[in-house]
C-alpha cells in the first residue's frame, strides 16, 4: 500500500475536484464536498496538514484507491 503524502486541506480539495467532487459550502474550518449520484459527503479540514488517517478515510469514502489519489495529486 503506498504511503499517503503530507497534504494541506486546500490541496486535498483540488485533488477531489479532479475526480468530480464539488465544494458546496464551508463552515468554520471544514470544507464540505458532494458528488452527483454519490451518497457520501466529504468534510475536509482546512488545515495546513490533514492527518494521514483522516485523508485515508476521505479517500475511502470517495471510492478511490490511495494510488489513484496520489497520481492525481501530482497532476493538480
């Protein structure tokens, strides 16, 4: 399993937008994202560095693999 890189919340949002997720609102320090035809919503903390376990959970909720997420993070 590939290691998850250290990443800010804003960078994570850009990667999820690459996969079709959209920002719908921000309340406090959390950015809420949704995707059409997807039950889950993603609540991404707007921190300088998102905890690796939190990021792994968000990737899992978005039905992505860590490898897909890492390769997309290099493109955005």
